């Protein structure tokens, strides 16, 4: 996980030691694949063992059929995946690289220079080939940088600063939690944090939303929401939002110890109705009220259903062992009634993961459980049945990602 950008080098070192899945540097090796194994994988599992990361390739029948090494040293699990292409920042030169994933490995196709080596948010404009990216540019004054990229031709359409205030009072760490395009408008949710000590921080008790004219990025409206804080999160690590069939946009907040660290406020789900610039202040699913804990991640399943991933605060000591403890539960949320149902799955470990995939009526969830099994579980929405679906034969500490490639 990565906490809000702009943290001090001392805290960054602290987090790098304790947080799961920071994408610890991989060994710089060439891709290793059986030359006779030529296929287009349907799924990939991004796994880690003692900081060594690998892609496990899965075919359409859910058989493990190969593995490939990441393409360069420093490649971590913070990437964008779509239609068999992977988009990742090379931290050594700040280039966004487009890779194609196949049985032959990750093959670099093209690259674009960005301002810095992080992506706070990405969004596919109208579900097209146009990729929208928002970064926080570090410095004495933190600013938000916006990119619009044509991924079909892999060309930069534009690059522009976003008019967002750099700080509120002494909360000078800016975090971009969500971006969403609709009706030639760009909607952004963000928050502000501050350091309390070299190893402690907190987030301001307000979520901020701005609606911008997409063409000019001129501010059209602003909204403040004090019902929670830290809206969304870094979505190259984990998903925090989804759009329903009727166009309503849902998202979650993360004030827990591993995100906003304003634990007095609830983790919750919010809604922005289709066509509205403002978040609906009459709607809120209070996760913490129902579970007594905080949650991280939100995956929309369709038919007004979603999955969230909740922690158990009585099982960890503090942030130092948050990722090590088997504590995470999965809940099915009815977004109409607001009711939550705990799923009959083993407790998971790992602070933040991109590990939920929907295929038809089946939900696949990658879990690292107390029996030291690293398995993909299948949950059928219609029957309510659960099964241990795939346990890769590979050295694994953490299943960091499960991606559908086709």
C-alpha cells in the first residue's frame, strides 16, 4: 500500500518496511516462458514471495499454465490493466510504458514521459481507449497534474495542472482519491492530510469534491462532505468505485488506520447520481456502523450489489502488523437497502489488494488464508455457494492482484 503522497522520506522508509505489497524491487531477470507454450492468458495473478514478484498466467478453464517475470527492476503491483495490456510507470525514468501480456511475457510496446513516478488515479473516458490520469506532483507545494492519453495510438493528447488548492490550513499533503468523467465534465474527489510526527499522520475530517469543465478544467462547482474522509484511494492498487447500470456512481471512503488514519470517522459508501455534479447527501451506507470496523476497497458487481473488504481491529496491534494478520472479511452489500452480508470465506491477510473479478454469476476472490493456502475462491451470486477454485503451485506469500485479461 502507499499512503497519501508527499510523505516525508523517514515515514516512507517506515512504510516500506511494514506495508504489504509496496511492490518491493524484483530481481532484474528476463522473461522465462516455455517456448512451446503459446497462448493468450485469460487471467493473471500477480504474486509476491519475499519481495520477488511474478505474474502467474491462467487460461480460460482456470488452469495455471505459465509464469513470467516483471519486465524491469522496480516493477510493482501498482499498474493499470485493460484488455491484455498493462500500463506501468518505470520509477527509474518516470515513463509510462504500455506492455502487452501474453505467454511470451510482458512486451513493451510504447512509452510516454510523465512528471513523476506515481499514478494516484486513472479512469477510462466513456469506457473508450482514452485514459485519464491524475498525479500529485511532490514539492513544497503539492499540485495535481492531469493527463489525457490515447492508448490506441499511445499518444499524449494533453497534459495540464488541475486547479485544486494545495492545502487547507496546516493539512498540506494532497491526495487525489477519485476521478470520473461524465457529460464533458471531470469530477474529482480529494482530501488533505498532515504529519503528526515522523511516523504518524492524519487526514482532515472532510471530503472535497470538484466538478470541472473537461475541455478547459475550469472549476464549475465545489462540494464539502464531512460524513467521512479520504474518499476513494490509489486505484492502481485497489478499486474503490463503480458505476451502476443506470449510470449512478458509487464510491467508498477509507478513514481507517491504513488509509486516512482518521479512525473516529466511519468507512462508508456514497453515491453521485447520473447527471448530477453533487454527491447525494441523503445516501450513505455506514460500513463501520454495521461491522464495528473500517474497510478498504469497493468492487461493483452489477444489479446494485458490491463487495467490500473489512478489517478487524482486535486482531492487529498497529499499522506495523496490519498486513501480516489474518483479519480481512468480505461483505456483499446491497446498495439499495444498505444491508451487508458477510461472505463465508476464510480470513485474508494483506492490507490492500486488487483481488476481485466477476465473470457471469461467479465472483472470484484471491485470498491468503490462515492455513497458508494462496487460493482463488469462487462465489456464485445466484446459488450462494463457495468453493476453493484454484491454488497455484508456486512460491507465494501474497496474492496481490487478480486481473481478467480478456
